[in-house]
C-alpha cells in the first residue's frame, strides 16, 4: 500500500496543478493574443493528458487494494468514508470528461468556452484532492458518527469535511501540489533556457510556473504551522514523534535534525533551539508540551522514521520558499532573465517538492501508527490476514515499473520536442503551409 500510494501521489499532485498551469497559459493568450501562450497551453495540456492517464491507472489499483488489503477497515469505516470516496469519484469523472473536451475542443468550441472547460478540469482536480485528503484527516481525527456497540451509527457524512484538521490537511496538500509541480516545471524550462536563452516560449513558461509554484511555496510554512497545532490537539503521540520529544517538558526545545533512539530515548546529532517548540505551538516559551512519556509504550509510533521524514519535509519546504523569494525579488527587479545562477538553482531544486510530499505522507501515515483510525481501530485489526500477498506485490510493482518507464519516455519526447523547435514557430509554420495550400 505504501508503494502504491508513493507512486500514485506523484501523479495526483501533478493532476492537481498541471490543469492550473495550462489554464493560466490559455488565459494569457486570451488577454494578449500572443501565440507563444497558445502553444504553451497546448503543450502543457498534452503533458497533462499523459500524466492523467497514468494517475488514473494507479488510482484504480489503489481502489482495488483498499478492498484487498484492508477489508476490516472498509467494512467498519465504509459508512463514513464511502460518501467521500463517492464524491471523489464524481470529481474524477468530471475532470476526465472536461479534459477530453479541452484536448479535442480547440477548433470545435469558442475560445472562452474552451477556457471554461480548462477551469472545470482544474477545479475538479482540486475537489478530488479535497475529498481524498478529508478521508485521511478523518482517519487522524475521526468524527461525524456515534458509536453503538463498537460500530459507527448515526453517520453524518459531510461532518468530516468541516473538521479543522481536514481544512488544514487539504490546504497543506494543495499548496504542496502547486509548489511541487510549479518547481518541477520551472526546473524543466530553466534547463531549456540555459540552452536557448533567447526563447520567449520558455521564459513565458518559466514565469507562469514560478507564480503557480512560488506563491504556494511561500505560504506552505504558514500552513505547516497551522497543521502542527492541529496535530498537537488531536494526535499528541504523532507530534511527540515528529519532534522526537520523549519526555513532557515545560518550555520544550525545538529539535533540528538529529537521529532519535527510542530505546535510550535520546536524540543524537541534533541542533537544539531552547523553548522553540513551546513558542511555535502555543506562543508561550514556557508552555507545557506533552511527550511520549504520556503515551503507553505500545501506542508509540516509530519515532526515528517519523522524525527524520518530518525534518526532511521541513528542510525541502524552507529551501523552496527561499528560492521562491529569490525568484520573486529578481522578477520584481526585472532581472530574472539575467540570473543564470537562479536558473541553475531551479534545476537543482526541481524535485524537492515531490521529496517533501513523499516525506509528508510518511509523517502522516507512520506517525499515526499503531492506529489506522486514531484511537478506534488498530492497523493490525484492519489488515487482511490472507497469505500470498507477495503475488499482488510483485504484480503491482511490475505494473508501476512499466508505467514509470512509459511516462519517462513520453515526457522526455515531449520535452525534447519543445527544446528542438519553439511550438509557436511550428504553429506559425503550419498556418503558413495551410495558407499556401
């Protein structure tokens, strides 16, 4: 399941943000009538189609795995999470329908109607993410039901969407998707600009990608602060594992880096910021922060994995925010096109957003252990007891390897075509040929 989620979440994040990029490019074309923006919208829409197709396949595998690997969880939680999954399916099919209209409607519907179709694709992708992440938030802070002899009764299916943790998790995930995708696309066009520095096509693409990815990267640390406060309220064990806080402290220190050892309850190679954790969580440097000593030992999450993943996520996010500030300052000064060191930095930082997303989901899932539904159902109670699971493991691994190879090949050809000839030049050449004919 971890392997499947790790594979799928890359395409889920791209599916959230790429439609926004292509819609932004088309909006610029409608405003300026610059053919470079039209060509950019068409090129990004083709890339979106490739990524959407692979995301749909890996998402379908996940839906099978929910029943195959977690039958007890689905039996018990189905009345609550079922409606949310149903809404996600509705959003997915809406996105698929309007993506088809967008891809094949360039010459069949009016430009404004075509642009609206792109907006619906973007809105559907965002809605799909909201409903799925709301399910995860519900697993972290279950609500919207009454317990009747251990079973969920009087289910209120929309209540989980209104939970504060659901808001913070969905906001954090959406910002992460936009930041990761924006930086990845910016890195690709920065690489091409180092080879073709006079290409207006790639400069326009870089500007849009930096806006779509840079602003969320700057907002992400603020969102992270909100979600940490929610975790402190609803999942104190996860927070203590994230911060490697083994003992309850008044004026708790903030631990940077370090390798926790649960057996000795120590953290080696750490940088300590005195009273930093209490100040960040409660605005009071002398506030009491509960540690793992208040949690039964059998309910501790894997501390080392949770802490290291959390630190990795934070470091990647802060680097991206710094690069976004750098790019914004150079753009405001009108010197973006002269800053080759920035272009090289964008290439290096291009994958950081997806590293942060993977690390963030490790924190979310590993930090909740040993619970699959926080405080109500253990993971050991939810997993299938059937033997022979190595067979679907090998099968799904082979599927993901093939899909990954196909995506790399298709996207590489897509990028190579962009590097060879400006799409706008191709478009103009095609129109000239049509006129001659």
